[in-house]
C-alpha cells in the first residue's frame, strides 16, 4: 500500500496538493502515481506566470515507459516550477511528497480546495483500482 | 483474383457471431453525410495484362530528356552501387523495424544516417526521417509550437521565398490547430528577404521559417534573420537542401546561436526524380527540443553482455503510447529511401558531396552567364545563388518551354504559377550531371527559339500595298 499522507489533498488523477501557510499551494504526483509510471527520466514543468483551470494539462512526467500529463487540480497562476527536476527527475520516485514537488500555484478561488479528495477517499480509490 | 483470404461462408459466420447482417453494417457509426457514394472519376478496374500494356505505352512516352528543372527535386548522379545495395533482401523493407533483437543491421544504418545528418546540419540530433520535405515543414511548425512554450500566439512567420508547395502543405496540416502562417515578402531586386523589411515590433511570434538556398536558389541573409527571430522570442525553422550543406554554413551555426529546428527534403541524396516520389523528409533539432521531435530516433546502447547495440529510443511520446497526444500521428519513416541516402553519403564522403555541390554551383554559374547573353533574356535577381537561377523572358515563356520540350529538353520551372509578379520567368537548375555541351545545347536552342518568337525581328515583313 502506497503512502498517502493525511495532511494533503488529492485528485482522482493522482496529483497531491499541499496548502502552504502563505495561502499558495504546492502540487506534485502521488507515490502511487510514480509507482505506476516507473523510473522517471524527464519532467516538463509549467512556466511561471501561466494560468490554468481545473483539469488543464499543465505538465508532463515521462518515464521509460510512457509520457503522462499532469492535470491542474485547481484554478490559478503558476508562481514557481521545481527547476531541480530538469536534472534530477528521479526525486519524484524517491521523494514524491517532498523534493519531488512539481509546481506552486496562487489560487483564484480557495474554495476549490474543498472539492479535492482527502487522504481517506484517495486511499479508497487506489485500493479499488488494484 | 481477389487477395482476401476469407470465403463468403466465413464472412457470413463472422457477421452472425457478432450479430450484424452485412459488412456494410460495420460502418453504421459513420454519418451518412460523410460517406462517399462512389468514386465517379475513377474508371473501372482493369486486368493485369491491360494495365501492363497501358504502363508500357506510358513509359515509352517518357523520353530520356535533358532536364534543367529543379524547384525542390534535383537530378543528381546516383552511383550504381546505391540501389544495388539498397534493394538487397536484407534492406528491402519500407518500414522501420521495431524489434531490436531482429533488426540490428537496419537500426545501425539508421543510426549512421542520423549521425551523418547531424554532421551536415550542425545540429545535436536527427530523427530517422519523415515523409517528405513538405510534410517535414508542417511537422517542424507543429514542433515549434510545442517547443516554444513562452509564445502563446501559435503565429508563424514564413519568408515568401520558402518553397510555396511546402507552405501550402504546412498550411493545410496546421491551420485547423489554431496555427497561423504569415508571409514576409521578398525584395524584388535581390530575390531575398531584406532584413530591414522585418517589423521592429513583431509582437508574439512562435517561429520564423527560413529556406536556404531559398526557392529561387538565392542565398538569404540567414545570420541576421536568425538573430532577429531569437531577439523577438521566436524559434528558427530552417528548410535546407542537404547537398548544399557541403558548401554552405550549416543551420546549427546560423547567427549567434544557430537554428532550432531543421527540415527539408532528402531526395538529392540518392533518390531518383521518379515523377515526384517517393522521397523522404529530414528533421534535426537542438537537444533541448528532442522530446518534441516527431518520428523515430535510433540510439546506441550496450546489451546485457556489454556489447554495442542499437534500439529505438525516446518513444514515450509516440502514437503507440500517447495516442492522440503523441508528438505526431503521421511520423511515417521512409526507411528504404533513407537506406539509399546513407549508402549514397557513405560512397561519396564529405569530399564527394562537396564536389557534387561545387560542380552544381559552377554549372549553374556557367548557365547563368551564357543564358544572360541571349537577347531578350535577363537575370531576375542579383543575389548570390547556389544551383538555381530565375530568368525573365521578353517572349512568351510558355512557348519557349513547349518548343524546348519538343526537342527533348525540360527547360525549367515556371515560377509565375506561385508568384504572379514573376509570370514571365523561368527557373533553371544545372547540377553536376550537366556538361558544358549540355548547357550550350540549351542556350543555343533558347536563343534560336526566342528570336523566332520575337515578332519585331521577323525578317519577312508584310508588304504594304
């Protein structure tokens, strides 16, 4: 069973969202997602300054098997992308909830956070997939 | 004899199993309005014997002519060994082999091809080829839109001196994807784009497409154009003739940092003219954009025993994995033509290719000098050129062409078809296959025909009563 930290929020498409103290959110892909993908070799992170709506594809994670889209869990502006991933995409495999974060967003509507899954609901979803 | 293995009984059985009554029912989901009612302009089928007879008749009409036509497809000498080797059973398959365990020879050949193309273009990576020159430009435009993530406009500027048929194909393929192609006109004296005619504030431009040598055979000011594009945040797509790169500066060295994507037609490298195809497209790029490049890429690796081997690489974004989100769904690889090109380049080597390019340029220079001395024929542009020249005729150019055709000479290409302002013009090309005698034959014939057509010079004037 994959690690699903209780303090995070999740999407059905396997992104995690962490609300920071300054009101911004940090986003990555879950441990379960990186297990499905296998060894990551390349990450195409979004450009700072660009704007995405819920469900827009905004990044690509590429493993030796496939390139997969990362969907924006929320609506808002990208304020920072994890530049370290350009040289070390494998940190998503080793530390998906920490060093392996992909981008940070400033939200248009914080209320959207409530529409995300909590850890229990996400854990149930991935258990149902297996 | 039909080549479909199923019998009527088997077809009936299969239809019954899936619960439909006729084969037609399988296409039910296609709306009636979208279905072709029949192919009215296509004649009925003919027997093999009748087709063979027809083809022999047509082939007999195809005389061995003296060809001065270019405009994107060029007659070059192809050493006999090229197609002798290419058509050996080991190579004679038109498709990329996927299975590394069964296709090391072909994969190695494609790897060598890629190495040769990167060396010719001065770029970091090459794919294993595309369909042809025109579609390679369309793919380069799509790739530029993916690669230039800072640009949101999907707006491509294209020099008007880029092969008009390539522009047309690129437009057809890209226009329904929100991409616009805008032309930048050329200077009428030089037949090249004047850097001073480019806008100072062009707005958001995704890419600039430059062809070198341009469609008229002239050499564009590639360094200034490349730097202009990069200064305004646009990528540079270079359309090139691979033969010319033996003489000219490779796109990887254009301007301060070089072109970003290189495409073009590989036909000059060992493919016969053959009425327009099959040819193959080339595509190279800088390493930063390799993940946006369509098509197959062959890589070198080591196997479990530590031995060198070759395999498809970077396929995570191809259609069998990414489906509709793949970098391209028409990344057809022209394996057999690429095999011929690789053998052609191997046989010639860098010096051989340099000789082909130099001889083509020198022959065209000779043709330019000699033909410009004919009365009523003028050189249209004053730029440096590679192996094509545009001439303006005082007499009707179509009649000159027809008269030459009757003598077995394909005089050139009418550029007025795509450029109305050049309606009296003919574009000629003399590659290394032409001798001085061939050029004299052409020039003498044109001289004679032009003076016959020139009504002001007719010796017998109607007598006045």
